[in-house]
């Protein structure tokens, strides 16, 4: 079985070999919905399709679903076909967000859809550029596929699942937001009671490459049932990706995350460490 994380040299080799591969450029900026596509248009890995975090990797925001709800099965299946993805191809996602935040979300959604060979470019776009690999600005027109994904909703946790309190909750937000010292976006400051803070950025090094397996194993607590959340269900996927790299069972994703939880004033909120 090929590694979930691949380096830039491996991706370049796969492309040179002419493998059946779809590359997804998931670069995004949380405060600018148009920035990701503009970055892709300026230059991308040859043949890469743009995977827009707000339009294609999420449904429109809602109080119940949070800032980045998951799209419906039908909508995401249609998008996968539009990208030309089939179960026979390899899929590789990348971004440039100081880790693999949006790329991990794309990876998780492909796993949710049942794709058997999904990878993330370790180090992302900076690693590709630093390696001197080809960059193109052409906008490819993929040949649509006829794939009918089989979604695994057991990978998803609801607010009710979280509220039961019988799972280990891992919060991927920065420490100051977890502790309630700073909340620039969501209705309340703090975290879900009982959660442990594992900032997504703590799982990668200064070059946005994932830590070694030994370091990841030390950083990530284990439990019989684990749920990962963040602000809106994006960076939480980096925790899930790290668990997959370790060969552990995947934590469930709470897609609404803090943005949905904190929108209901009846739900409990904790602050501090």
C-alpha cells in the first residue's frame, strides 16, 4: 500500500510516468473566498484541478452546519465526476496553508466518498516550488467520469454525538482560541467541555511537513472513540490525516465544529487550558 503522504519528488515521478492521477490544488485563504482560485490560475502543479474550499469542499454556511458544512452526497459526487475522478486513479491534494489544512479536508472527503487511493503532498505547494518542479498556468478541462461514490457516514460525528461525552474530543484550533483568550470569528470564546487541544500546526515542522511517526504518536492521544473538531471542520482533518499516517483508526469528524456548537447558547462552553 502506498503512503498517504507523498513528497514532491514522488508526485513528479508519478506524473512523468503517466500514471492515472488527478491532482487537486486546494489552496485557500479563510478570509478571502476568491484567493484560492486566483492562486491556482497564477500557477499550479501540471494538470491540477482547483478544489475550492468554500464552493466545492463545503456547502453554504448555516447556523446548524457551521461555516463550512459538508456538501450533500449528490453534490459532492457530481463534483468528483466533474474533476474526472474514478476509483482507478490516484488522487493527490495539496495546499500552502502551513500544513495540509484544506488538502487534508479534500483527502478526508475523498475517503468519505470511498476512494481507495488518496494522498496528500507533504509540504504542499512550497515543497513543489522549492524542488524546482514544473509549474503551469493552463486551466485544464477534465474529462468527466461516471463514478458513483459510496459514502461512509460513520466517519461523521453529530453535535448529539459530541454532547454525549463518551468520546475523546480533540480540538485542532490554536491554543489561544481553545482557551477562550481570543475568538475572532465565532459567537462564543472557548471550547467544548472535556476537549483536549491538539493545534493542527503542532503536527508539522517549520517547512509544513508532517512530524515523524514517533513524534506524531507522542502528540496524539488515543481513545476507543475519538472525535476531531476545529473552528469549522477544516483543520480538524489534519488530526484525522495524522492518525491515518500512523495507521490508527480514523477519528470521526464533527463538521460543524466550534462554529456550529457555539451558535447554540444552550450548549456548554469551557475556557482555560
